[in-house]
C-alpha cells in the first residue's frame, strides 16, 4: 500500500503515499471533528493502523502504553468514521477529519481529549491550575469500561 521513499521531491510533492514512521514505527495523528474543526484527540499510528484506517474508513491507532492496535470505539461504540485523511508535507504526520458516532472521543467521557485549558501568563513558581472548558461528560466511562483503572495513563 505504501511506496518506498526515494526522493525529497517524491515525498514532498509526489502522488505516492510514502509515510515515514519514527524509530518506534509510529507517526503522530491529530484528529478533528469533520464539521466543526474542533480538535478531538492526538494519537499515534503504525503502518498497520494507517492501513486499516484507509481500508475500513474507521480510525485505528496504536496504543503506546498497551502496545496494541486500537480500533477507536470498538469497546465504547464511539467509532470515528473518517471523512478525510491528510498527510503532511514530509509524510510523517497524519490529520484525520472524523464524524464521531456517539459524540465523544475522550476515554474519560468528554467530547474532546482537550477538555482543559492552561492559563497563559501563570506564575512559574506555583503549580499551574487547569481550567475545565468542558464541564459535562458525554458518557460515563465506568459504565462503558468498568471501574478498573485505565492502564493507558500514568
């Protein structure tokens, strides 16, 4: 499915998909809502995740903490239907524009994984207090995933 990377011209301005994965075999992915443009999440893809995303039209990622291929929404039902896939000029980062079935992308229940903001101009000698930009969860993660701690965090 992927072309061999041969020249800068081919990679930067050619018509062949020739992705560059990092030393761990991964590339970053930014996922946004197809209608609003809102950033929903950031993740990673390996070659298999990118291939499955292209083939199925549903977002697949690589979980760095669990070290497994992850079909977004397979457990929760909050599947990300891909409307567009873009690759950057170096072909080492992906942008997905998706429709989220069920309205949420964050495993802790919020619509977006970017549900808190960091204040600009905070005192460098004090802990930074985050502000919640989303105050209501779309779903209850305990009902969906159970009450076990999430192994992907900490």
